[in-house]
C-alpha cells in the first residue's frame, strides 16, 4: 500500500475514534475578535478562517478588520497614515483580542514592537500572532562571493534541497524568536506568539519530494511564481496553521474553502499544520 494511502487511512481511523471525545471541544473555546495585517503570503488567511469557523460551535467570533500591503514589513503598517490606518484605530478602540502580523525577511521589525505596545495599552489581555512565513525566492540573498541560490524560475523549485529550505526558514524564525522573547519579557507574560507556517510548508515540500503527498509530484506545482506565492495547497496549509494558533484547537474537520484540494489532501494538510503548530512552544498551543 502506498505510504500516503496508509497515512490517510490511519488518520481517518484516529479521527473516528477520537470524535466522541472531541465533539464538545469547540463549544468550550471562546470566540475571538481578530484583526489581520500582512502581505500576500498572509492576507488570504482571513477569508479562509471565516469559513472554517462556520464549521465549529465557537460563539462570539468576529473579523475585527484587516489591513494588507503587498510585500510589506510590519513597520509599514505602523507608519501608514492615520486616516488609512485601520489597525491602529481598532487597537486604540480596544476592539481586538487577537492581532496578526507578517514580517517580511528583515527582522527585528520595529512595527511588531509598536503594535504590541499600543494593543496592550488598550486591551491588556490580547494576544499577538506573528506569522513566520516560508522564505520568498526559497532562500536568502547570498553573502558576497557566494552563489545565488534564489529562485529565478518557478520550475527551479523542483531542484531545491529540503535542507536548504529548512535552513532559510530556521534563520528567519530564530530572529523572530529573539524579538518575541524580548517583548514577552518586557510585558511580563507571554502575549506574543509565532505561527511556524514556513516550517509547515517545508514539511509539505519534503512529502512531495518523497512521493508521499497524493496528486502532487513536483515542488513547483505548489507555487505560482518565483517569489513563492502559493497555490491552493500552500494557502490552505497556512490557513490551517493560523486557525490552530488563533483558537488553539486542531483544524481537523474544519476544512478551508479551497476546492482545488481533494479531501485526502486536506486531511494531510490539516495534520501537518496541527503537528507543526502544537509541537512548537512559541506558538502557545499545548
């Protein structure tokens, strides 16, 4: 039996056996007022989360707002003119429980610090989620004298080494961890968390390389361009990771509205997301 088929059957058996115990879990989870900020690796998430929540018994969920800027660092959202800055307005009004941010390569990002300070001033109990994305163009720009391994053509992703992809994600995430740790120490509690989406995407690509993800045989099939904008599988995976971090429950059984993905693929993506987020301490999911 193919590996991915065994994976899917085992997953379904586990889900059916645990269903009776998990049925009451969503009802005990309080709804959150969520405001999203970010770039194109993140701003498809809000619409997917809205649809996923409809499949739960969560009460009180609210989309508090969203603010997207293409290719942005968090500081660009902070510096947006006051009359256009929906994020600042929502935080100042104390209308947010969970606030998401998506840095873009350069970390530390002063915008993260500024939004955390402002948000806690008006709602001391709120949480901040920072998405550690997959690396644009797959890997960082080279040091002087080193070969440039960044993707110039999406097809080159089929030659990418998983170890190189993970190293790029690790380097970026560790810088985020340092800034987040400093902020949490400053405020005396864990209020800022990291969503390890980049790690989940590398796991998906590793499964494709190993022939363990049904229906996808090339890494390049997961992306739309050299930058790394994701096709439906990557988008759904990111949404599942965000859902797990926001509500601290498994996304299993709460399917993102992406019709290009089969039920078998959704199940695998949900498991990758939950395993990645729930086993990463800075995500704050036990």
